[in-house]
C-alpha cells in the first residue's frame, strides 16, 4: 500500500497576516488553510483550534516546546485532549549535552506512548538538537539505550546554516542517516541556503527564486530517500512547508508574504511527491 502524504500548515506562518493591524481571525486562517489544499494544521493545543480544525476537516498536529520534564504531563495531556496523535517537540536547550538530553528525551517518548501519542523531536535552533553533531550523538545514545531509532522531526535548514553549505553539497552533507530519515514521519521542508534558514519562494513577479530552484533537488532527494524505505509501507508522512513571518527572524522585511509563499511551496512539494510516487 502506498504511503500517504499529509501537508500541514503551521499557524506561525499566518502570524500578522495580512497585516499586523488586520490579522485574520483563527476561523479565517483555518478556512484559508483548507482552501489552499492543506490536510492539517500545527500549533499548540486549544479548544478553539480543536473545534476549528474539526469544522474544516483538518487533522491537528500538536506542538510543544520545553526543557523541563515536570512539564511533560500537563503538556501531553492537553495535546491528548486536543484530539491529535502527532506531537512536534522542540526539546531542551542548546547548552544541554547528550548525557542530560538523553533521559529527557526518553522520558518524553515514554510518557507520550502511554497516552498513544507519537512525539517527534524537531531538529531546531536553541534546543538539544541544534547542530548535526548534537543531534546524531543523541540519536546514537537513544538507540543504544532503547534499541529503537529516535523519532525525529527533520528541519535541515538549521544544519545547513551551521555548516554554511552550498547547494551542491546539501544532499551529501545532510542526508547522512538514511535509517533515521526513513524512520521519521515529520519533515519541515523550508527552503534555505548556507547562510539563511529561510529564503523567499517567489521573486515578487510570481516566479520561483534562484535560491528555491537550487534547493528543490535537495527536497526531491529527501523524499526519494524516505520513499526508498517506505514505498509500500502505507505510512503517513507529515510535511510542513515551514515558512515563518518576519517575527521570529526567519523572513526578512523585504520577503513576500510568508503565507502566500507557503501555498506555492506546498504545490512544489506535492508536485515532487506525485512524480516520485507515480
């Protein structure tokens, strides 16, 4: 059975859209997400979001961020009540070494499993997976301690900036751990280059930017790597065209609308998927 692609939008992308003074309501944002062809929406849980996602037929992908294990029970229970089964986690701090991050990670996964939640650890700045070295050390320690592969939510943009990579080496340097990539169910596919974790998708005239054209072969290689281990698995693959607004430091003030660009990026990712699974 073929795997199923679930493209989800992060509400973060719609912060301050269409303007700070006239930001859309949650209902308007969810309606736009559905109309743009997304399957799912991601954010921290709330009763309003749970109801809104249900109203528009969207799957809810939960999110949480913490470095404190004592927060796990109430955060995970809130997510369980939201109706999600998928939880994207920004875990720990950038100061954590593997010996400190490992028990935190193991406890998170244990508590999530007890609630029938799938917690995945995002590769992200300011967390215990901030660099490739820290991420792979944690993954190796987790596998040694549990006999299982670490559940990862991949965002390669942070690693590319840490290493100042050029497009020709994206796949060579970033797709090193095929087993971890194929085990994953979550990817945040944000176009990047070696100095910017996010680049504009369009050039102001509707055409794809040179930076995105240079990045698309890496996106295709990532999907091909995942499919190599999952082509007949029937698994769901959750992918977020992860574009952030000016708030947070990802988009620059001269970039086009993050939301309008995210819709185009969704189309490009879906096009690659359809070609690879034909």
